[in-house]
């Protein structure tokens, strides 16, 4: 039987087209968490009456909502929502994505013909260097990896499913920092699309190409290393979900990384609190000693319940400003954690 792909969150219902979303004209397009744009589901099915949900494909200019309808229910959406939304302001809907078939090759994606003879090396490099087809959704064009992601998702389960990631992997060491940054961010979205050995090679190889600023990130100055470590974190979470035997090895690399000085360590804390909390807690002092200016990120990335113990351990360390730690503690809503840190600082609760 043909494999179907289901939209995340039961499928999205969309109001009038915006820069962030539009209904697809391609029945095989489905919504995934990595999408740069919100893709409206075109195959919603009603669990009550069994019908396919009909909706207004094209809206007249100025119409402020889109009507969806099955035999038993009518619903009008003016912005966007997921079918499984449990927000109490929205009524619960009996509709869920009924699945989308695998794309048939060749196909046209925003005016670009995609098939067996497509030169993916050239196309993927061009798109990760900043190009995207003018007819792609604005939000897909805004991110340097947006259109490459769209193409990658559209090729899911086809014989070309690895074509985009295969073309993107060598670009992680491209001479152009923009391309390196876009390739890193592409793999952060799809950490399953690369080999563990490839991440290891990047971490243990020459790190100089990752120390320059990431030109794909606007408005804030972050080095490319930030995305490299986020990629490591995303891969760790993925291997943990899969119970993969490579996990301990990657955790070792991440532990060595967060204990290093002058590495963009804060990118990893959040992932390690999830995947390796006992080691992290046991090494809180060593971590803050290695990178004292990162203590706020370290404490801020864990649950408030655990912040007390971590805060208590670092309270007397040089490099941790007692006043700032006190302010941090007073902002915690978890009472026990707040008390624990204030007590360690010798302050009244
Ligand atoms: Zn769907
Ligand atoms: Zn119905």
C-alpha cells in the first residue's frame, strides 16, 4: 500500500493567504514541524460523518475568512489553527488530516522542474546561497534554507529522498560562510538527514571556518559555531528518541564541548538538560568555572524546579555575581528553588 504522509497537529486550517501561509495546489504537500511556512491541509477528513472536508480554495479579495465544511459541521477560520488545537477559545473540531500521497516524479515546485535529471548539487548550492523561486511563499524565501527544506520535504519517500541532504552535506565546508551557515541551519531542521560521523567530523576537524559570524542570522551577532552546536544538540535528542547506540558517543563529544572555554556552549545547555541531566547537574560547578559568563544561560535552560539545586551549587563561585544571582532567584516562581538559592547566598527569603 502506498505510504501516506500526515500533516503535523492534525493539519492546519487557514484564513486568507498571508506572507506566512497559503493553501497548496499540490495534493502531496503536507505540513511538518520544520516548515518555513504554514501549509494548509488539503485532505481533512471528518471523524464524525466520514466525509472529506470541503473548503474555499480561492478567496475573493477582501474576504476575511475561509469556510470549511463537511456534512455535519461548518467552520470559518480567519487566521490559522491546527485541527487538533485544544485552545479553549476555539471549538474542538472532528477533522483530522487524512494523509497525502508521496510526490510523483517529475514535478514542478514553484516553477522549478524536479526529476531524476535535476542537477541537485547546483540547485541546492544556489538556494543555500540565498536564491529561491519568486513564486515560493514569502516565508519560505525569507530563510536561507527555507526553499531547500520545502524541496527536501516534498521528496519524502521518493527515490530522490536523499538528494537535497546529499547535496547539502558537502556545503557544510563551503568556502562561502553564508552557504555554510544555511547548510548548518538546514541540517538543524533535519538532523536525521545526516550521519553522526559527519557531525563528529565537523566537531573534531578544523573549527576555524565556524568561528566567523553567521551571515544568515540577521540583527544579532552569533558565530556559525552556534548552529554547529545546535545541530549536535538536535542530533542528540534524535538519537535519544531512537535509543540509538551512537548516543553515548555523541554525549561524550557534547560534554567535552560544554567544558571548553571559548566555545558557543550556551547552544548546548538546553539539549543536555534534556538528554544528560544527571551529568550536567553533577558538573554544574565545573561548567560555570569553565565559562562563568554563561551561568544565566545554564540556569535559565533548566526547569525552575531544578534551578534551585544548580543555583545553590554555583552560589559561591568566583565569576558569579551574588547580586545578579539573587535577582535571578527572586524572579523564579518556584518557591523552593528561590529559597534554596537565597539561602546559599545567605539572604533572607
Ligand atoms: Zn494534511
Ligand atoms: Zn462531518
